[in-house]
């Protein structure tokens, strides 16, 4: 395994074993952090769910945004928008992982979560990360209280995934005092009522974007009609039209031409938050579903007692658990990296920027996994509710429609899968931050140790499977890269397969590390641990299934003859059968959830 000076290297999970001492698990959240969760949770219960389905349904009323504005003001008064803003600028200055916990709790706010997300994340973090002291002093205190609503404007009608091809242009006026902005943006969250826009545009004919802090009061911004959307209807989404918007020169954010990097880095932040929000959404879905399933009688018994329903409940709970394990593991790494960079002399801004950038691979993985899990869970929540799930009366169909956007924004899931792999290749072969060659050397050893019958420590089989998943990723990625070279970029189907293998290795490892740490901790709740072990085992079982399919697809797509035969033999030997009973495992998980009548972990 590679030895490195710092343990905090994004993507390094593929080549190194993480010591349980170094991993953060959600059970370690402090009372103070839990209070943040509770405050946001209580806010959503008091202002929405506690007031009944009519109030919740208002979140779906696209014509009437009064409720959102009302909630926005109340959230601002409570100080909720200061979550990531440093204390010296009027915020709470919380660490990154607490910010994730905040996002998880906010999922209960339904589409209001998107409104708040745009305020505390993509709309204000560009200033927190890249702003000058003067810019921070001017804008952040008002953003923290909600006096200023903000938004992030990157996408244009002709540039979505290909964001750097944006056409909006800013030209310095003759007096040299203002940039004059012209152009158009599309799909801008909070755009309908924002006071501040972070706008990405090209200065003159630059190849790369720059970023600007633009106040609505500067004039020249025309706000388009609210988009009619499938979900998150209470969230404002509009087009913006710029007609000679005068932006004071000092409102250039960061350096000229560095806006695209900034945009991507801010999206790293948004991506991991999508996973944390997904965790909140799935937990909520589990609770709603199990409450319904426990009281709905068919064939003289609660539907919760049917195996087909237990399958869904057990699976949903497992997905919340695994995504939670992975999201907060990465969140804590970001915090540690930030401190490490500060200790090494980095400025506050650079430490924030680079700690986030470090984990671009993990953020992309989490975005895809969290969004796909929450969409699946929302769909199954409807199924558990039967016809009532399809009715607007329960609010579940709204959650299903709301969840769907998470696969699209903050970079589509296709783009994020490609990004995870591209970043891996960059780090392994260009910057050489990841010691791929050393890792490749250790793979034959990994194969030789496959399912060592003498390795009978706690979760030894699962440990080996995780190690083998990583080996499979390395073997196929290495072989496909050697064979296809730069053409691999065009073989996106294979790239997707590789990204999926990488992802399940990371997710499985995260859950496994969590229960290993809990097992080693004398104080941990051992009764709960039994179910947490089952959830990890179930995920490992599924990870193998996903990896087998993806590996077969990849190999069948690029290899032929002897190479194909050899690759398949190696991969099959690594991804051997894992002997658990998935039905009993899911049922055991579901039984605990059903008895608690909520998500209890
Ligand atoms: C409700 C909502 C809110 C939003 N909020 C904001 C916001 O606040 N600020 C903002 O700037 N943007 C926002 N967006 C925009 C969002 O980020 C984009 O919609 C998203 O990045 C995808 O861009 P697109 O819609 O142009 O799709 P396209 O880029 O046209 O993609 C269409 C399809 O093609 C695929 N595709 C594209 N390029 C490739 C490729 N190279 N290889 C393979 N497949 C590819 C995509 O994965 C997708 O499946 C929002 C969008 C919505 C719907």
C-alpha cells in the first residue's frame, strides 16, 4: 500500500486501509451538533408537518410563494442561514460536518430545503470561500440573517453540463469602474426573489469564466417567469436576463478566469450535501412508510407484516445507514483537511477551497449514490402506501417528485460518474497524488488472500470483499486504460461501469468501518449494533451484485478472446459468493424498524 505524508488524500481509499481510529462515525456527533439537527428538525415540524397535510401541500403550490417567503424570514430570524458563515461575519461558523447534519435535518422541509440549500450553500459559499474581507463584510452578515436572499447563476439555455461554454459576457467600461454584463441564465434557484446573484460570465472573450457578486439593485436584471416544474414547486426557479448590468469592479469574485474552477468546487460542496439531504429524505420516508404499514390492515393483518413490504422497509433503512456512514465520513475528512491546511500556513480561504477540492472524487460518488437512493426510496414509499401513496393526501407523491431533481442538478449523475473517474485518472496519472503503481503491485497479493479461511476476525469476510472490490476496480480500470488509452473517454458506458464499482467499494467500506468502530467501542449500543451489522452485510451483498454486473459489462465491452477469459476468471475469483441470507437479513432489519414505528438508528 502507498505511504503518504498526509493521510488526508481524496481517492486514497482505493489504495489504503483506513484505521478505525481515523474514521468519523455519526454516533460520534456531539450534543451541540445534535442540537443543530434538532433545531432544524423542530423548525420543519413546527412550520410544516405539525400543521397538517394542508400546510405541507402548500409546498406544492407553485403559484403561491408566500409560504416560502414566510418560512425564509423565520429561518433567517432563527439564524439558520449562518450555518457556514464565519462568526466574524455574523454566522455560526460551524464546521463542515455539522453543516451536513443541518442539511440532513432540512430534508424534512421538502422543497423549502432547496431554497435554503441555495442560500446557505451554492448562493453564499462562493463569497465565504473566495471573497475578500471587504466582500465578506459587506454581504455575509445580511445573508446570515436572510435580509439578503441569494442564488447561484451558472447554467444558461445553451450551456448546462458544459457549463464553461456559457455565453454571458462582462466588459469593463471605459472609465474602468464597472463591468457591464449582458447575457442570460436559466434554472436559477431562488432567482425570483434573490437580492444577490453569484453570476458566472466571461470577461471580454476569455476562454474561462469569471465570477461576480451582483446585487439586484444594480439594475439591468430582468427576472423571467417561474418555471413550471415536476417537483420542488415551492422553490423559485427562473431565467435571468442581463441588459447592461453595471457591476462595480470590486465585485469581481476571486481571480479573473478562475470562475469555472470556483463553480466546480462549490458544486463539490453541493454534491455531498445532496447525499446528506438524501439521508434525511430516506429516513423520513422510512418513518412515514412504516407508520402507514403498521396501521394499514389487509388480509386481516398490518401490511408491515408481509415479506414484500419488509423487503422495502429493510432495504430503505439500509440505504439510509450506508449513505449516512459515507457522507459523514467524508464530511469529517474535509474538516480535518481544512485544519491540516491551516496548520501548514494556508489562508482561511485557501484552506476552505482546497479541503473541499481534495475530496472531489468522494463528493461525486456521494452525489450519485445519495440521489439514486433517495429516488428509489421515495418510489418505494409510494408503493408501500398503495393508492394512498399516489394520492396527494399523504404527501408521499410530492416527495417522489421532489426527490427526482437530485439526479439532475449539481451536475447530472452521468457527469458525476464521469467526473469521479476523470478525477481518479488525473490524480493517478497526471499529478500522481495517488500511488497507483504501488497499489497495482499489491493486487496479486490481494487475489492470493481472497477469502482466506484463517482470517476469522470481526467482519473478516466483508473486509476481504471490500478489498477485492477495490482490486477489481483497479484491475479493470488499469486494463481498460491500457487497451483503450485516450479512447476510454469516449467509451462512456465503460466509464459508468467503472464508476459504479468504485462507488460501491467506497460505500461498503464506509459502512464497514462504522460498525468496526462501534464494535471496538465498549460504550456503544450493542443491541443496535446487531442491526447495523446486518445493514452493512446487506449492502456488501448488494455491492457484490452491482460490481459483478458492472465488471461483466465493462469486460465484455472492451476485451476479447484470452484477455476476456482471463479477466473474467480473475474478477469472478475476487467477487465470489458471499454467504448471507438476504431475505432473513432484510427481514431482521425491517422487524426492528417496524417495532420502533420509525427509523430508529
Ligand atoms: C429545478 C432546477 C434547479 C436548478 N438550479 C440551478 C441553480 O440554482 N443554478 C444553476 O446554475 N443551475 C441550476 N440548475 C441547472 C442544472 O444544474 C442543470 O439542469 C444540469 O446541470 C444539467 O444541465 P442541462 O439541463 O442543460 O442538461 P444537459 O447538459 O443538456 O444534459 C442532458 C442530458 O445529457 C447528458 N449529458 C450532457 N453532457 C454529457 C456528456 N458530456 N456525456 C454524457 N452525457 C452527457 C446529461 O447527463 C443529461 O442526461 C437547476 C436545474 C433545475 C431543473
